C-alpha cells in the first residue's frame, strides 16, 4: 500500500502538513490562550525584538518573564501545564 503524505512549503522548507488530530489539538490549545495587545512606539519595536532574540526568547516570552518578576508570580503557559500533567500521569 502506498501512503501519500501532504507536504507544505514554509520559509523554503518542506514540512508534512498537520494531521486532523494535530489540528484538533491546536484548536483546543488556542481556546485556552488569550491575546493581549501591546502598543509601543515604532522606534522601540526593533530594539525589543533584538533584545528578546539576544536572550534566546520570543517577545512574548520576554514580556511574560518580566511580568513574572514584577508580579512575583510564575505564569505557567498552557503548553507547560500540559507537560506537567503528562509528567504527573507517568509517575
């Protein structure tokens, strides 16, 4: 039996397209995520992106880490919660 996979091109790379299970999982994940719009003067945008990149982070990760420090809390992402739940199930 010949199984054909669908591939998509992203940024010059060929990648397998998502399965239905992966698409459903992403939909469930996105239901738990809420957006916050952040407005900054145009001249700060590139330096912020470069600062985050220099720290090995996305701008989102940088903002979350700064909020955690300022608020004295740990903001656990949905992805991290799922990983923790899987680890707990395996114990």
